[in-house]
C-alpha cells in the first residue's frame, strides 16, 4: 500500500497511519491462523 502525502491533508500523520495499518494486518493474520489452529485442534482432539 502506498500513500502519497502530497495529495492528503497536511495534518495527517501518514507514518503513524501506515504503522497502525501494518499492525492491524499483522494482528488479523496471526489471529486468523490462531483460530484455524484452535478449530483444527478441536477437530482432532474432540472427535
């Protein structure tokens, strides 16, 4: 994802925005993997 700060509002902190977006994507990815692992473990151990 690329944001050109020249086209945006001057009060916007684009570096912080990109850091927050990167953190969100990472948490979403690892959270999804954790949920898949839990469901797979439940399917393996509880059946």
